[in-house]
C-alpha cells in the first residue's frame, strides 16, 4: 500500500489548518481509511483537539531519539483514527537542527518507517515556513492549502506556491499541491465571493469544490477533545468535511 502523506500548510496563522487536519482525518477514518494524524506544531492544538494525553511522548521525543515510533501512536475517539502528539519542546527544534547534517531530512528519516501501515498520514504544520515545516515538506507527497477568503489572500498564496516550487525542485520532486481549500467561508459576504472568484480564475481546478462554512460547532469541538463527526455529526461543518474527504479520495487516484 502506498501511503498518502498529506500536509496542511499555510504560513498564515488561524486559517483552519488544525481544524481541517483533524476533521479530514476523522472523515477519512469514518469511511474506513486507516489514518494517522501527526502534530508538528509546538502549540499542540491538534494534540488537545483530538484529546490526546499530552504528557505522553510525541513527535519531539521520536526526533530526539528518546521514544520509539510504536510508543507515540495514540488511539483517538474515532475508529481507524490514530495520532501522534506534539508539545512545547517542538518550539526549540528548528534551532537544534540548524547545525546538523541533513537538517531538512530529520522528519523523513525518523517517520518514514510508518509508511505502508497507513492509508493516510495527515500532518498539521505550524504557521511558519521554518525548518520544521520544511522537514515536513520533504517527507510529504501532497499539500492541502487551507485559506480564508479575505483581502491579501492571493499575495500569501503566491508566496506559498513559490516556496513549494523551490522545495519540489531542490529537496522533494514528488511533492504536489492536492488542492486549495476555502475555510470559514460565508457566501453572504461580497468580499468572500470576490476573493474566491479571483483565486478560482487563477488556480482553476486546484481549488476544491468543497468549501468549509463558518460553523460554530467546528470551533467548539476541540475543547471537548473530539473531531466534528463525534461532537455533532450532522452539523454543516461535519457534512463539509465528509464532502472534502470524498474529493480527497477521488483526487488521489
Ligand atoms: N469553519 C470554521 N468555522 C468556525 N470556526 C472555525 C472554523 N475553522 C476553524 N475555526 C476556528 O478558527 C480558529 C483557527 O482555526 P485553526 O486553529 O484550525 O487554524 P490554524 O491555521 O491551525 O491556526 P494556527 O496557524 O495558529 O495553527 C480556531 O479557533 C478554530 O476553532
Ligand atoms: Mg494550527
């Protein structure tokens, strides 16, 4: 089995990376796909959002050599959905890596033994294009870019596409953008619609048909440590992430 390694990437903060990583993962798992979430953000939002025990070792401990891969995988409340957590130690990782050989390959070297055991591995990035994120880009094969339809969206997206192009050329030729995902969308506002039109006219099919609506249930679920399909499986947010999962499965073929 070829594992699909999907990275939620955007250097801008608060665009829905973590929410989307959790709920795409939970929706794929609900469809019977064995899925592993990996949190590489020192904020640990995905870790708490799926109710992991943050005192257990996670990504940092694997990279530091103090824990084995099979010790860090935790089961979530959703069948088929597992996760590896992150903690505040990840904040210092980029500095620790700076002077190391193969500093861009730490994540790939440590985590690639997981490949083959999972249908999907979904990685949640910090809001930065620093060395930790670059490490994830070197291991991943597909990127989903979540974004809000707001002014300056195009500028941020252009920078991001440029960076992805550079990494593909220099470090990971397999890297592809799977799609651009609009999050917290509200079709009632004119600006939202204009920004979407603008980006669709430029990036065309790369934009997912599914747009994630602004939905309070999606914002509430993490404080209960649950993905949306467990917290309120019939709300609009849950439906949208199921539709996204179908699109992701279709695009991956
Ligand atoms: N569709 C949505 N509807 C309503 N609220 C949302 C939605 N998606 C995300 N949120 C809320 O918006 C905030 C930012 O979302 P999230 O944490 O997923 O973004 P992020 O890109 O991971 O942020 P960071 O860059 O800090 O890691 C959170 O409070 C989240 O609960
Ligand atoms: Mg986040």
